[in-house]
C-alpha cells in the first residue's frame, strides 16, 4: 500500500509519470507485465489523474506555504509596537 501511495505522489508531482503510465497499461496481474498494452484504458486514468491530481495537490501545497508565510509576516510586523525603529529596519532587511 505504501508503494501505491508513493506512486500516486510521484505522478501528482509530474516526475516520471509517463513511466508509471506505460507500466500501468502493460500490467495484467500481480507482478506480471506484458510486452504489449493489455489495458490501454488505464492511460486515460493516468492522464486524468495527472491533470486533476497535480493541479489540486500543488495548489494545496502552495496555499499552505503562502498561508504560513503570511502568518509569520503578520507575527513579525505585529511586534511593531515593541520594536524600536532600528530593530524594524533590521527586520525589513
């Protein structure tokens, strides 16, 4: 199960997703791979997953990073009342 989740993570990051797509289209049974594509309809699954998964996964990740950055920025600038003018210049630098 860990390998399946890791595979989906790699696919959603767009790193080598085409290799997983080709292998997924050739698999017929557990640990059995054919030379020909036995299930070409899996290609559509991978393409749809890449489009939706990478879009939503990356947007969520970027959203968390930006949210954390904004919270830290507000926390630092919330100390304006306590900090002196020289300290605020150092913070801005």
